[in-house]
C-alpha cells in the first residue's frame, strides 16, 4: 500500500473524502473515494499495491464479473456498443484526415471492437492487441488480432496510427504512466481513443473493480498534460440522473417486457432504425442497444465518457 495520497491526474494533495470504496475483494478493503479539490478527479485511495492489482486484474473476469457471460443478448449488446465506438473513432479520423494503417488495442477482450474495425476497414495493415486474459486469445487469433504479450515486448520498429484503450483505464492506479506506456509507439499525429464509464460511483451499487472515476474535466487535464490535443470529449448513453432513478417500478417492468419480447424474437417495434444506428444492420443488436441510448451523444454526464484525441 502506498500511503502518500495525491491525485493520480494532477498530483494535487488536496481532496475531500466522499465515502468508503464499496467492494467485496480484500485488496480494496482500506480504500476510500476521494475527490481532488483541484481537478475534480474521483479516485480510490490509498490505491492497492501494484502487485496485488496485477494479480487481481490477471484473473479479471473471474474476480470482477464472476465469469464471462455469453448469453446471446450479452453478445449482441457487446457487438452493438463496439460498432458504435468504431463508427465514432472512424468519423473522427475522417474529419481530421488521418489514415489509419496500424492499430494497437489495449485490453481487446474477445475482440468486439477489433472485429468491427477490421470488417469496416479491411485495408488495415496491422491490428495488434494486448490481452492479459488468456481465455480470450483463441477468439482474438480467429479475428486476426496480432497478440502482444506485454507493453515492454512491443516490436520497436512498429509505430501505430491508432491506440484504443476501451474500459481499461478506470482499472489502473497510475493513469499517466499507463497512457504513456500504451502510446509510446503511437505516431505524432496519430489518434488515441479512450472510453471509460463516467462517474459510475454515482449510479452503481459497487465501486469495485474501478479505481478511477472520470468526468470530462479531469480527462482533459490528464490528456493535455500527456501531450494530446484536438480533443473531442463526449458523453454517451443514458444520463447519470436517469440511471440513478432507474429502479422505478415502471421502467423496471417495461424493460422486463422488452427483454421477454426480444427473447421470443418479437423485435418490432424495438428494432426500428434511428439516427445514430444507421450502420447497425443487425435487428437484434439495434433492439438490445436502443434502451441504453449508447448511440446518443448527451449534454449531461452519462454512462460512457469518450475521448478521441491527437498526439502532438
Ligand atoms: Zn487532481
């Protein structure tokens, strides 16, 4: 345990304590949630030790989520949300006239983002992935992801045009060092895409397995400090305000009915195409993703926070 508490984003030693970090696993048992008085970052403190975290994350899916859930609706959801991420990043690249030949993804999981990226951009020369969960390797190999064993083992002669860090950063204790290590081989003028949950301590029952709780401002502070510019930060999905009230009787039951209809194959009227879902051709994916509003960019803090930015 490191006892010196400072903001992992801006280094400030000033904070207010929000409450205990809510967890089941012993490595988090002494953690509190702190809010940095300077940049507003919310973080767990004191952070678990690096070695404990590494061991915990190595068995990540077993520790954090019980086991990998491959229910058809989960598969459809993961596929749909990753298609939306791919479309988002590709639109940014196009807008900035950046050609992406080589991609590096940190924590590609089962390859849900990679699959859509490679399908929509078959001209991609290299899609490399660093996945610590060995149970995912067969899937990644089948999709065509070139696996990298460790950041230190990256080929030194390869540079990347895009680095993808989706739902990984919130698990790290030193985000600046982590992003630096991941983007060491990102070319100047290349794109970094990060997605994290936004302030999920405000709407989830457990804080575990997360250590960092981002909003737009601290994300901007962090990325600017690391030499990134031309930043697009955006909120996606249902607003946190709505998520906090989600346990209302009406909504709970209407989503139960919706799930039942989806399971029975009665997709209409949930599968109609909507703005933001134009590229989603699978009716089940449209039906599953729609209630999450992941295709909508929101003005207020929402479930997901995306950052797309260019390395200077
Ligand atoms: Zn701070």
